[in-house]
């Protein structure tokens, strides 16, 4: 049995430090069509902000979200680099903007559900 202890001040300090460190490396070109622009934190969550040069507003959003969830959920729930977020029950958000830098989609992974990864 895993018992998670969420202390708001500790969680916020952890998130602020993760965002500070992460933003030192941004913008980060993930691949030729995707850039991680920045990280942010709010309400005990961390958000990775991406800009895609191939996404177009209102085209294929549902399929994109479904495909990304299939990749991101196992990553967040099993990657050693994400363990600190799992340990503190932090929600990890992936926000995508399209090629015009307009909002496209957000994918949220609730790390408290990670034990459901098979």
C-alpha cells in the first residue's frame, strides 16, 4: 500500500523548482515540428507548453488527443524522470498550440491513477 502525503507548501516548492530548472532549457526543439516553449505551474499541477508546426486548428483534435494519451499516460506513470510527480500526486498537463500558436488541445495525466497502468 502506498500512502501519499501532499503538503501544499512542499508540493508548490517542488513544482516551482521543476519549472525553474525546466525553463532554463526552453525553448527546446523536441523534433523538427514540435517545440517545448516553456513549463508552468498552478494549483498543484505542472504544465508543459508545446507548439506544433503541423497541427491546424480544429483538424483531427480528437484523434491527436487519443494518440497522445496512449503515449503520455504510460510515460508519466513509469518513467523515472516523472517519479517525483507520481510520489506527490501531481497532475501533469501537456498543452499544445497549433502552428499559429493558438490553443489546440490539453492532455492531463492524473498521477494518482498511475497504478492502473498495466
